[in-house]
């Protein structure tokens, strides 16, 4: 029995709220950017969970099914389980999309590349990220992929915190999508 896209997305939102989202009025959370916020997303408990990975892979694959994307990846560690989930689901669906990793630093030996995976110059790829706040890690991944000769068609984030990151990323790539925005998650969280 095939589960539909909306059901998968709703279940994924529930898992994110249960495992990966926290809200509190005081004291606020300190983010990697140094900013403070009343809400916090740690997507690893969802992206590294079997059900979460399956849902993420399925939802993002549906977003890419009818595109010419041949691979997805992004800056390690946030993008790794997401890209791998898309790769597995895409293979099962008969339309394989490879995964790749963008290292934080180039290896000091061998090919000294920041990109790991079976991708080649000229391929059309999507950059993935678990959470977009300022867009800095996503932009770093875009730049590294382009330096490796990949053509970045779009960015897909699991969560867009709606704090200017999307606008910053759009200076580098025209299409930036999110599975969920902060607003989506907050509305669902408040409904309880």
C-alpha cells in the first residue's frame, strides 16, 4: 500500500516536533550563528532515525522526481543522512539519484577534494541542508560543488527558519525550497 505525499509529510512534521524541535520563552537558545532564539531545531534525531530517513527520502524524492537532478548532497554532517535517504528511495523508485558529501575541509592527501561521491563535472545537482538559518553552510556547499564543476540547480532544506537564509542563498541559486518552514512547524506545534 502506497502512502501519499501529504500523509508522509504530515507524519514527518509530527516526528520533527517530537524529536527535533524545542520551544521555550526563557532562556532562549544560542544558535551556531551566535544569535539567540526561542525555538531550536536539532534535526539529527529525525534525519538519523529509520522512519525519519524513509519519510525524508520519500518527500524530497517526490520534489525531485521530474527534474534532471542526478545527485544531491551538501555540507557534512547536516546534509549527509538526507542525501543518503534520497539516494536509497530514488533507487527503489527506479530513478536513481546519487548522493555526495561536501567536506568541511579538503583532504590533505590523495585528490585533495572537498567533494566525496560518484559525481562528475557537469552533473546537475541539488544542495541539501537540514536547517537554513543564515544560509552560510548551504552557500559554502554551493561554492564547493561549483568549484568541482557541478551545476547547482536548486537547494532544498528540511527546515527553513525564515531568518534571511533563503534570501542569502538566492544570490547563488535561483530555486530554494524547504520541506517545512518555521511557520509550518510552529502552527502545527501550537495546535498540539
